[in-house]
């Protein structure tokens, strides 16, 4: 992929993307790493935050994820620790936003990205968003990035999670100690609190 990207740039005079694409990272203290369809919305949110605040935020878009070789540097393999490490170099805070959760180990993308960060002083967050097909909005991204800048995020955060709703359901389950119509109860509670 890097070889073909280099050839493409030579022929057409512009980048085709390669393994990763950086956006506004030149001076960015905070880097948000993501992949897929949410990258456009993230870039828009970053642009707006840079206009509204003094936050220096950049975006690292993962173009090719698997395999993610550790300690291997070759043009024949997709994204490596070395390539991602270069894209994150100089960041003080790294936020990995992803739509996938591996129960018990956190985010799938995040797990691999975090090993790329060489500086132990870098603050690291994993943000799970868009589960169940939910939209990832600029408003939610801007709120989350402000919280990351203020170090108010949990290490593993679920964007737009209604914790009160979840706690009510967990309490209901603790009281009954039996399985039941969980989806119906959650929908009823969500409708009552809109």
C-alpha cells in the first residue's frame, strides 16, 4: 500500500491516502484517531473547535487497519506501529474513537493504536461511539473533545451514553434477579425522559 501510494503521488502529484491520513496535526496537542465514515464529521467538528477555542486538535484517519504488525516495517503490510507512532508523535493526548467494543478488552482499534504511543506521559482515551447504528454528531464530538482537553473523560468512554437510564435498568434487574423484557423497559424509560 505505501508503495502504490508513493507511485500514485509521483504520477498524479497528490496523495491517495496510504495507510494513514493526518489532518491539522502539525501543531496538534490532541489527536483523535478514527477510521471510516465518521472521519468527515470529526474533521468538521475539529475545524469548528479550532475556530471557537484555542484547542489544537488534529485527526489521524486510519485508511488500512489489518493486519497491524508490531515491529514489522515493510511496504507489503498494512498499518504498522511505526507508521502510527509517527502520526501520533508530539501529541499530549490521544483519543481513539471507534464503533467497535471487544468486551473485556476495550476498543479493537484502540488496543492496537495504544501500543504505537512511545511517550508514557501521553494521556490516552478510548471512546466508543455509534453503537447500534447511532449517529456520531458534531455536537457530541465537540463535547467529548472538550472533555478530553480538560482531562474529564474516563479511560474508556461511551459517547452519548445515558448513564441514568442504564443504572435504572441495572437496579431493576438487581431487584428482580431474573431476566425479562429488558429492551421494552429501556424504551419505556427513554421515552419518559425525553
